[in-house]
């Protein structure tokens, strides 16, 4: 796959960074219920981690306030830094993580957190240095290995990416997000069949993982299985999936099929009108045969 195709694919396919994805789903009231049932530091930290991972920042902050009084120490301070990172306070998060890096218990994890913060702040070289140091201190840090793999993907260093994903999965074999990220990496490499396997396995572990579900459709379409890519599509997702499969058809050189999918996406949803219109315009710029004004519907 050439560099232009990789850039186009990267702009369309959805991917979650396993080292810190934050989606808001649960209600804030759940945090209050959790507070009432806390019993001990380990359970407290578990509830805090869950609240941060699910994007319930207010609930996480309330839990942290109570935990700081009951269980002051580096584990709670690390969660405070993680909450800053999750909420987008990158400068504050970096300072908070750095203050913990000398700690013998949480230091390597704090260094990982600062590495992830550097990625989000747009400093990949600094991030790589921090993450490499973190795994040197603790080779079992799946999050650090996964973040290094994502950085390698951005450099198109596929050999390093494969190695880092393998290390991450060795440390966390049940992680659906890491599997999904490796599948995306393999899509970028043009290894669609292997990517499909990763996405399928990820969804078996975590059926609600949207990035894996979307990219599974893309992986099927990249193998020319256009109709099959829509197997699990519902009406609300159809315009998005038409656009996604259109991109796959365009990258495969099936220009008239791609044109049809983009046109249908535009017709179906104003939400995808701009995206699909831009893709259609790009398609016509690279496909002279479409200038005759004729199109084919799959």
C-alpha cells in the first residue's frame, strides 16, 4: 500500500488508543453508589480506575477526594494524574506524573502516563523516550508497549509495531483494545486478512468495541467482500459504512463502485455529506474514467 493510500485509510478508519481511551457511558449516580460500598484501598482504586476509564470525571473526582483522605499515597496521586490526562489537562498531568516517577511502586506507571501525555500533546519523540524507559523498568507494562506500537504505526515502522504489539499482548492477552489496535496497524500495512482476524477476536472478547466493529467492515471491504461488510449494519450506521466501504473500494481501484457508495452516503445522511463529498471529489480527481458522468450502483 503506498503512502497516499495509507494516509487516506488512516483518515477514515476509527482506532482506539488502548493506552488511555475514555468514553463516557455510565451515569454519575453510579459513582455515588460505588462510594457507599467501598471497602479498603484496593476496591477504592478499582472504582476510581473504572470511573476514569468510562469518562465519569465528576464521579472519579469525588472518589479521589475521599480516597486522598483515607488512603493518601502514590497510588491515589497516580489516579489524580490519570484523571487530569483523561480530562485533557495535559500540562498539569505531565507535572503530576513526573512528580511520581521516582517512586519505587508507581514510578514506571507514572512514566508511562507521562509518555501517553506527550503523545496527546504532539511530542512523539519525547513520548518514545519516556515509554522506552518505562518498559525497561517494568517489561510487563502493556499500556506502555501498546503506546509504543501506536507511535511505530505513525512512523510506518511496521517491524517495531509488530514487536511492540506482541509484547503488549503478552502482558495483557485478554485486551480487546490492543488486539483492535494491532488489527488497524495490519490494515495500514495492507494485511487485511490478518487484520480481520484481530478484529474478530477483539469483538469476541469485547462485543461492544465500536472501533473493532467498524474496522472489521473495512477489513472485509479491503478484501473485495463489499456486500459482506454490511452484514451487521443498521440504518443508523449505514451512511457511515457506505463511506467506509467506499474508501476501501477506492483504494482497491474499484472506482465506479466507490463512486456509488459515496453517492449513496451523501444521499442518506447530512452528517456524512461533507466527508463523503470530499472523498467523492478526491476519487474523481484520480479516476479519469468517472468524468463521463456515468456511475454504477453496486
